[in-house]
């Protein structure tokens, strides 16, 4: 059994992350590493979504069922549109009003996205994060970043590096430590809305109230 080598920890400002630190973490991601980084909800676990070995490493690190899709964080709308096969009007309205932010949209995945990311469902979960570290890391790593919560499956998500599971830390390559994350709406995850059908539907309650989404973005067509 090989000895445990602790992951590289990069301290970073949550509001104005320096380019050099982000670049080091992004280089790790491009080389096939998996990295813990802050998002606006919890610390996330990510890597390059186009490397099959990375996808499998993340499932293994979390003890996550490979039948459960992995969400993505996108750096910007250009990256979002490259990842989707179809971008509905309802998605556009919500994205313009609520991104960057804790709203995840379930969209039709582009053929270029490996099937293991969306568990062969054809539905891709993605958002543009409002956390500067997550967004800058996604941009520096190529535009798209795997983004599942940085915890062992079944355990609570972490909102600070000191709360990360030692089991998880033993298998990741790097950690971007931006300090504690202020809980989003009482510690809720991102809201997930499925826009692949005729009418958008709530797939998971979260930070952004569904009633507010319905009232402001779905009640009328612009």
C-alpha cells in the first residue's frame, strides 16, 4: 500500500483570486488531476470533463454510483453553448436573469460531452458559478469543469476546507482554499431546473426559490 501524500493546497482570495494560483490549479486539472475548489454553495470536486479517466477517478473518490450524472460549471455563455445540443428560450431567460448563480439547468448534452458525465441520460446539468474562484478555474482549465460536491457520498457537503473528509483528501491532487463559504439560503445546494421538455420543471429545490423562477422567468414569453 503506497504512503499517503497530502494534496497540494493553494490559498486563494475568495473575491479576487490571483491568476498565478488559479493557473497552477488549472494546470493540475489539464494534466488529469482532480481538485477541490469553492463554489457559491459548497466546496466542489472537479476535473476535466473530457478525460474519461478523470470522470472515473471522481466517481471512485466519492464512492458515487456511476449511474448518477456529474454536473458541470462553465466559465461563460460561450462555454455553455459549446456543451449543449439545444438551448431553449426558457433556459436563455433564466440564464440571463440568474447567472452567474446557484441555478443549475438540465439541458440536452452536446455529442462531444462524454456519456459518463451525464450517465448516458443525454441530460447535462450545468451552471455558471457566481464564485470568482470556481469561474476563474473553469476559464483557465478550458471553459468547463466537473463540479460535484467535495464529500464522500452519503456525508454532508463541506463549506470549509477543514471539514473535508480525510478519505477524500487522500485521493485528490489539489485544494484551492478560499476560506469558509457563507451558506446559501440556509445551506441549500443549487436549484436544478430541467429545461429539456416542453415546459421547464423543478428537479431539485435549492438556493433559488422555484416560485421566484416561475414568477419572473417563466410566467411570460419575451
